[in-house]
C-alpha cells in the first residue's frame, strides 16, 4: 500500500460497461468512464476477433493509466498467460501494435486507489497486403501513407528543435512469411543536442545519434532499457560501426559486462 493512501470501498450503484468480444473490420475501444477516469478495482477484458487470416492493429489515440499501479495488458490471441505480450502503463500513448493472428485481447486492471483518464484506441483488421499504420512518435510528422499497402512508402520528419534517429523513409514490404511489414521501425525524434534515454516496452530500437549518418564527436550517451520484472532483455545488433580503439559502446547488466 502506498504511504499516505487510505481505502474507501463504497457502492453507489454506478454501473459501467467493461470489456466484451468485438467483431468487425474496425472499431474503437474506450476504458470505462473515459475520459473522466476508470473505476478502482477494474478488471475488464476485451477480445477482438477478426476474419480468419487477418491480423488486428491497435492505434492508441489517448492513454493515461496510473503508472506502475494500473495496467493495460495485451495478449496476442485469447487472454491466456501463454499469449501475454506486454503490459502498458503511464501517460504516453504507445505506438501502434499488431497481433500475429486474428485475435487480440486487452485487459485493464486497476488497484484500489487513484484513477486517470484511461485510454481510447481504434482497432482495425489488417490483411496480408497491408502493413498498417506505422505510428507517429512524439514530436514527429508523418508524410505519405494512404492505404499503407505493399509498395507504399511513408516519410518522417521532426518538428523544429528535434532531430530524427532512425530511418526517415519506411517501405511496406512482404517478409519471408508472406506478410506485409515495414522494412524498418518508425524513427524517433530527439531534442537537439541530447542523446540517450529510457526505452520501455516489449521491443524497441536504439540508434546512435544521427543514425544512419555518423554520430558526433565527444558523444556521451546512455540508454536504459526496461523490461517487465523477471524478464530478460536480448540486444540484437543489426548494424555496428564505431572508430576502432577510440569510440566504445559499453553494455552493462549483462554477465559479464561487455565492451565493443
Ligand atoms: Ca490506480
């Protein structure tokens, strides 16, 4: 229990709709009471069922859930522990997320005190030729798009005062499993003259400042990658080039610590 908190259990006859099974090509989901706050003690499960052979994409329009006490858990399939994908919390809208099959489930759980606005999202069925919306990270601008189908390209830029880390242009391609996917993750916009940061979530991308261009001289950047308690983190390098003997990337938290 948090210091300074106290409990009040009351029954006021307030009824809210909470969870359910959703079918159809697209729609939206709101947490109960949105945007005036979800109830304490909530345990709502939504199961989205698309057509056989489709995938489901979630696009968050608004997200505010009491950080580290209330959670929106995503399940890649029916809401069984084996399908658990990630747990979302906090006050920043997550990037779009896509299921691997035609079922995607969400569960909102809240503790006994303190609420927040809650969340609102759109869901959409994706067929094998659609990559779906790649998302617009904070401080980024997305140009192009339309259907987000195989062969389509989108271009990112950043608002003034921010610079882009990652690939500015993404192309919707077909992968080895014959599924439409973006060739690179959406880039990030970082404030000029800063580098590093904290990365959360089930997966993500870290690039050196200015990547795929060269990083600057005198750089000193620290990234912290955070996963769920008990999980381990794999770091997979897709590209690596630093000035040999003079510039280093140090990875801590591994056993033993590693320097490249
Ligand atoms: Ca709470």
